[in-house]
C-alpha cells in the first residue's frame, strides 16, 4: 500500500490534481473566456458561442483551444 501512495503522489501537481486534469483545466480557461466574449459581443447563449468556436475550428482545421486563445489574445492587445 505504501508504494501505491508514493506512486500516486508522484503524479499529482502542487494543486493536488493529476497532471492530465490540471492540463485540461488550464486549456479550458481560454475557451470559457472566449465564449464569454462572444456572448457579450453578439448577445448569444453559451451554446451558440461554443458553436461559433467549433465552426471556426473546423473551418480552419485548427484546435478549438487555439482559436479561443487567439480571440482572447486579440482582445487583450486591442485595449
């Protein structure tokens, strides 16, 4: 049992979450930010905003998180 605890602890980040969960959460943040921006700009629902991101992602053959990050980055530069 002790080896299992040590092995598990080796795969946990400083936040106490497994590395893959922490990565997923950090990649989700820009998507949520981009959705919020689209919702505010176009006065649309969260589902509609996500659909816009999906359409752009598929239309350009790029990852959705990259599309979202680009939108967030552009908004930051425009200020």
